[in-house]
């Protein structure tokens, strides 16, 4: 089967696009992208509305010639072309390759949105896949990274598809020669200073000497591993359902502890993936997490998991929290309170004291206060602070912390509402004091808006 028929078959089977679909294709003028552009143009029933996106990275003198060629080509073939320049003054001193890639994909997203396209195509092929997997294998990390480059994934307002990902480089070159397709070689692709090039020109050729089908074998393993990872994700997604709480990004610990540590590992990987797919937890880091969660002698604890996040264990629950200062910008630990006004607390919640109840809030604390109780003040809670109970007794804040199983982090960020005379009205968001009605007192309502749902 030739490449045109093969692509047509893939488009039909996967329902990637129709003739009315607007498709953006990234073209560098290298052999891979020029072949893919040729294939799109020669699809009989599945040729989409083609928009060519080209980036002049201004890294090589040849870039000028390549841009002129793609402009001429698109004009002759009546194709829409969008060109972007990555100006020299924007080039970083280090990490040029990654920065260029980020610029390129930002540009692709822009073109998709501008032209209302739902599909983005790049010409990555089987050798690119193998090189990526070998680099990750040598570097080390999470086994899921060995699934390599995804053939299809969500991107911008549609999908990024790599139709040639199962086609070896050799077939693309052979096709280009047979069909007299002109392309340009990027000389930097031969520099052995670049890790990918060493995979391409040293390691892969050595492997194909051992077995001519080595490129296909690596691709086959990647495909099998991808299927296994997908099956595992589906299984773990079912297993973690009983762990859910009504608190965002917090889960029940007890159901997790009923599973073996091997099963716990998969469940935790899925929780982290659902929280943030870019959050890559290293094996040593995951080992620390499992040790903490299984340690009955440590009811509380925190472990950094990257991306300015911590896994936090609080008695019978655990969650993922952002690393941030307690106060944050424009948030004070101590301040005076005016009626009918909202204030932000250290833990991110908001509260206010109002002269009448607000019907949209289910939980409200009613106080009976006289004019001598004002102004009300807020300060950080202390373990020695006490709240008055309805039976006439008192309860220390320290005991409330323990009874409510508040973490050290929550205790440090707790704040207390006091009257002018120092009477503790409430441990804000946790518990309120009892106040008696009197002729000199009027009713007021304390309302706390949660920053997130909590159990």
C-alpha cells in the first residue's frame, strides 16, 4: 500500500477529518513535512481545507531560502500560508531547542484559532518516536514516559495528530525521491552535540545493524506499553472512586489502606494524573508518599511533589495543596471588622458579619451583640483561646483543633473573631461561641464562604 492510500485509510478508520475540516499543517520544508503536505494534497476523498504554518526561527542563513520556497510552493498550489518569525533578539542564551519548540507550538495554536481549524498536523515519524523513547530510557523517570509521542491528543480548540508516527523515515525519503518532492536539509540535524542526533546517527544505526527491524520493534513495544498504560488508567480510575470526598483535591485514606502497596501505587499515580497531568512524580518521591500514608504513627505530614505542590496527610484524609505563604498578598492576620463587608482569611476563606441573614448561605452563626462589643477584631488563633458553650462551659481552641482533627497547617492559619472587650466569638470557619439574648443586644450573623469544598 503506498503512503497516499495508507493515509486515506487511517483518516477513514480514525475519522480524523472530512473534506470540510480546516486542517493546519506545520511545514519546515524538511523531507518529513513536505511529504505529509504532498499526501494531504493528493487525498482523493479526504483532502481537507489545508492551512500551512511555517516558522522561520532565524537560527540559520538557510532559513531565508526555505521561507521563500514555501511561499512560492503555497502560491503555486493555491494553499493558505501563515508565517511566523522567531526574532533573534528573543532567542535565549541557553535552552534554545526547547524555547524554539514552545514558540512553534504557541504559533500553531494561534493559527488554529485564527482560521477556526480543529486539527493540527505535524510530520513526526517512527524514527522520531524511537529516538524520543531511547532518550527517556537513558535519562530515567516514570515508566509512562516510555509511551513516547502521542499520535493524537487534545490541542488548542481541537486535536494535534501525527499521521506518520508509524511510518519509518526511510519510507518517507524513498517516497520523496520517487515523487520528485523537493525538500531542504537542516544541517543542525547532523550535529552530534545534540542528544537526539546522537540517538539518530549513532545508537539507532547500531541497533539496526543488530536487527534491521529494530526501529519497528521499538515502535511495537511503545504501542503495547501504551495499551497497558491506558488499561491501567481505566482500572485505577474505578478503584479511586470510593476515595472521593466533598473537598476538592482531597481523598479518603482508609479505602486506600485496604489495598496492597502495589495497588496503592497505581491508584496514587491516577490521582496525581487527574489532578495535574504535567505533575510527574519520581519513584523515590512516590515511595516517600506511600510510606507517609501507611504510617499509623504519623497522623499528619507533608511531602513536596513538585510544581509548587505538597501532598498533605490529615488523619483520615490526604490531599494535594499549593505551596503558598499563609497570609499571601493583601491578607492580614489581625484587623478590625466593619459590618456588612467581606474579608479574606489566611486560609483563603472569606467571612463577614452582617446585620441580617443572607438566604443564599446555608450555614450561618447568630450572635447577640450590644454596642459595647464593637468594633470587632480578628487575630490569629491561639491554643489558649476559649469559646463559650451553650451549657455555660468553655472549650479551649486547642481542644477544638484536636476534635476537628485540623492539620498543623490549618492550625497555623486559623483566626479568631473577638469583641472589643476580648470575648472570643468564633474560631472562624470552625466553631462559634454561644451568646445570650438581652434587651441591650441585637442579632448579627457571621457567614463564612469557603475557598473550596471541605469535609
